[in-house]
C-alpha cells in the first residue's frame, strides 16, 4: 500500500498519506513549500508498545509532543488481520469521523453553474482544469467591492475548493492581476481572510502557488506593494508566491510550478496506478450547490464501502439545504460577516501554540501568526483585495456540528 487515504465522512475531502519505507505513512498532500521545511508532521504508524483497546495503529503528530491524533474505531478492527497493515474503515481523526481507504477515492468533477468566467463589477474570475492542475485566474477592476456580490464570489470559490479537495490527484495554481484594482474597505479584506480560515483545509490540500501582478511604479502602486508585504508577513502563505509586474513574469513563475505539480502527479501514479485521472466522460459531475453543503448535519460514518472503493464513482450528491437562509449582512463596525466557525478540529495558525483542546499546528520556525486583533491594527488602512493573504489555518475546518453559511442568491 504505497498510498492510504483518509476521507472526511462529512465533506469527502481527502488527506493522502504516503509510505515512507519504515512501515509508516506520512501526510503528503501539501505543497513542497512545507515539505522542504520538514513540516509533514502527521504520521500513520504501528506503535506496538501502546496498549490501546483500539490496537497498535495510530496517527501521531510528530511536530512537538508526539500526541496521538487518530485511532481506528472498533468497527475498523472487525475482520482486521494483524501484520497486514493498518485497519481500513472507520477512524477517529482530529476528533472527527474519517474513513481510511487503500484505493484512490473517486469523486465527480465540478460543473460550474453558471459557467466560468464570472463577471462582476470589481473582478473577472476564470477557472479551468488541465489534467491534474487547476488554474484560477483573477483580474481585479477599478469598481468598488460590494458586500453581496463578494459573498456570491466567495460561494463560487468555495465550491471550486471543495471539488478539488475531494479529488486527491488535483492541485490549484492562482494568478491574480491587481494592476487596476480599486481599494477595498477593510471589512472586505477581513471577510476574505476569514474565508481563508473557513476553508483552511482545502487551501492546504490543493494550493500549490500564487502569482500576483501589480503595477511597476507610481504612488498608488508603491502603497499597494507595501501593504501587500505587510499582509504577507503577518499571514505567511503555505505555498510558493511571487509578486511581479507583468503577466509574462507571472506565467513564467506558474509554468515552473505546473511542471512540478505534473511531475508529482506522475510520481504518485507510478506508486498508485489507481490515482491516474480517468476520462472525463466516464464520470458524472456535481454542481456547485451539491458540493458546498453536506447531506447530513452529523458526523455519521457514510463511507463504509470505501473499504473496497467500489461505490465511490457513484457516491451520492451533496444537498444544498435552505439556500435562502443567509448569514447576517455586513455591520457598520467594519468587522464584516460574523460566520460561525465549525467545531471540527482545526489546524492552528502557523507558529501559534495550540491548547490541549485544539489540534496541533504547522509551526513555521520563526514565522508567527498574530492574533486576530493584529489585523484590526490596520483597520483604517486600505489593503488590496486578493493580495495573497493565504495561510495555513484549518485541517478539514469545514466539518463539524455548527450550521454552515448558506448560499447567497445568485447574481441576476
């Protein structure tokens, strides 16, 4: 078993663990940016000295205290034969229900409705997939950002991220052209940063690089660049980034990352032929609404047939739920939407110590992520929207018992 897959029972996003040659498997579905720093902390291993009723197989966080963060359930131990690898089936990982499978999970790709590109007054977004590499291209315009349209755009992006995270072979590259961007309100910057937090697991699993294009000169460009650097320093990205002054330079940067992503995909296929991307016409597709909302509100295990993976291509669609139940609109205090964060185990922000009740984080050496009020300290500054404030903050943060924000009404 070269690769093993932990599939979140609620949202079906996939965490890949790859064999490392000593009878253990290490979390591997993350950017080389983290791998180069030795941040693959989560390891599935055999601990013979541990006298647990759930057997010797565990997932351990090896970054700090060696905490056990995952164990098989009693159901997974039924029929398990010692000496044949870890028990497949239901596991409790990061405090929530997962299913461990030894075959590549198959999920249907996204069919955007309406299709891309998305045209809104303040931005144009285009999205496409070429093999295992997805591209999101954002072009900012000079029109001001509005609250309701921003929510519609974020809803579309959430569906894209969820679809990619459900397919273990997929990665995402982003190109953001902000040369003509207008200055957003701080509440919009905060809202976007919270969007990153709410979808932290998806960003970590699929994000592989971002190129930002800014103007080369002028007072406005200099101010934007200075604020961009501030945001990047406060919120370090979990992938390689480049800030350039031309589309050609951005493409040159992304071409290199694309080649790396394809080479990585080829290497994974050589280890696990089942991870090869099947013909698109052989798979039905999910709509955005089906992808974003899970079918049930609990953490019940509904991946039982993952043991053989026979039913994965025909997995039931996810239901949207009540689309008209929208979160509260933006307030007057510039704090933006106050969305409930789910009670699913979170990966703490980089460099922030975790409490015993919370899940361990991806520490980034001397890199630290300030508390939320650090962003408040630049409350009346004007920060460019889409200024690469990507950071690693939540493992499967979309799972949990809290209600989700519902879909905004589609634009006319």
